[in-house]
C-alpha cells in the first residue's frame, strides 16, 4: 500500500450491484429480480445481438482501433464531425480520459454532492483532490459550483440527468454555467441517461448543441443504458476536435472490442427498439411512483431509468431484507443518501415484484 500513489491509498473500489446469479444461488431460487444497475429491462436490440454474433467470426483479428464505422454513424446521427468523437470502453472510459489528459496531482476535480461515485475515484487515481459541492433539492447547485471553481479546478463533472437522484438541469441554466467556466477548466456533461431525459421532459437540453461554442466542453454518452449493451462496454465523448485529439492520445489502443463496435453500430439502426425502451421506462416510472404513493413513501422525481425512494428509515437493512425477498436494488448511503434506495425502472412485472417486496419488508 505504501508504494501506491498517494490518492490511490485512500481509494475505495467502486461497488457494483450484487450479481443476480449469486443471490439466486444463496437463496436457492431462480426468479430473483435485479433492478440495481440501471440496465435496460428489454436488453439489447436483436439487431445488435445478431451483429455481435457475426463479429465473433473475426475475433482472431484486432478491432478497428479507430472505430471508424461506428464513429461515422454516430457523427451522421448526432450531426457532428467525426473528429469530435472519442470512443470509450463504456462512457466511464471517456470520463477517465478527460481526467488523465487534463488533471495533475494537486489539481482539483469538482462535482456535486450525490453525484456518480466514479468522479471522486477518478480524481484520486491521479492524486488530485475531489471536491464535492453541496446539492440543492438533490440536484446540482450550479451557482455554488461556479463559486467553488479555483485556478486548480481542471475538470468539472455535471451529470444530466444526475445519478442517483434523477434530477436534471434546464438548458438555460446549464449553458450559462458552461459559459462561465474559465477556458482552462474542462466541463464534462455526463449524459449517460440523456435519451430517457429527452423522452420524459419536452424541453430537455442536448449539450451536444453547445460543443461548437465551448471548446472546453466534453459531452459523454453510452450504449450501456437505453441501448441495453452494458456488458459490451461502449460509450463516446463529443468535444472540440483538439480535445478529442488529446483524449485519443491517452486512450489505450483497441479499447473498444470488435464485437462491441459491431453491436453498437447495429443498435443505432434500431429506432423501434429504442422507442420501446423509452416507452417501457416511462410506463414503469409511473407504475413505481404510483406504487410508492400507495405505500406512503416519498421519492425524488426522476427523468432517468431509475428512481430513488426514501424508505423512511436506514435503508441498508431494508436493502438486505429485500435481498431475502429475491429483489436486488441499490443502497446509496455511499452517495450521502442513507435513507434512500435507488431502483432501476424495470419491466411491469419486475416493478410489481419490487413494490410487493417493499410492502412486505416495510410492513405497510
Ligand atoms: N455516468 C453515469 C452518471 C452513470 O450512472 C454511469 C453508469 N452507472 C456511467 C456514467 C458509466 O456507464 P458506462 O461506463 O457503462 O457507459
């Protein structure tokens, strides 16, 4: 441990959700429900699965290290030049490249309270200082964040929508914040759940619209959520071409594998699957919210594919009791939310299972 970099010594590893097979083995059941990692209950598009399967025939060869075809398709779909795109092994790769390219030991990385747990981990990995700014009504307090910027602040993370709160920022306030940033501070707008936000709120902002105006803006998106490809690990960043060039310098060679590249490309062709995904999510969100109302539980209004509910007591034991009911959700005490559980929006029957289990466990 003493030999580790100073920031790394204090690190706690990122805690993923409990694997469903493990719980099923423990309980001796086969029908556990996992709504803990914001995965798509419909899974991937069948077109993506088929394309991935076909790509298996060529796995003896290295993938296209530049991901040319996927970048070309993304550029077309999103309406940006290919030179602005960086591909990642999940969008968490993009977040890491930004930190590696722009942050040195002793610098600071800024984010909001109740933000994605990876942000402080990335800062500490390069022995920089993670700075968490108190939230306002569970969401980002952009005024307080702007006031917290110092010459040492090299990267600011803003997740829109935010995980695990599901809160979102309006376009005018978010753009005004970006416009205020010093030129040497890179702002990452983490849009892992962008497509859900856009479906649930008619005036939901698209930060990509601003990349031409702000050369210090990086927008990250992913195939893990609405495209149901979490296991293949594909994400991307959109930025100024000069920033994309820097991100590509720190990007490991062949960071996105050939099966993932093929599946992601095919996923972009299946608009019907994406629409179904967003419909199921909108319906499931209503179902869970109505269920919480019936149970007398308060929750944070969310535009993501998850919702954080206040269980009215310490949530850790509730999480454990739900496990015994065969239901995996996410405790978020580590996010400064010890009374909340984050529940991924599932298919109707999965949501019903969670609500029934909550009813049992909470003795409502
Ligand atoms: N950003 C946020 C806010 C997230 O919640 C997640 C996934 N939990 C990610 C980024 C990273 O997802 P991935 O690496 O699978 O794209």
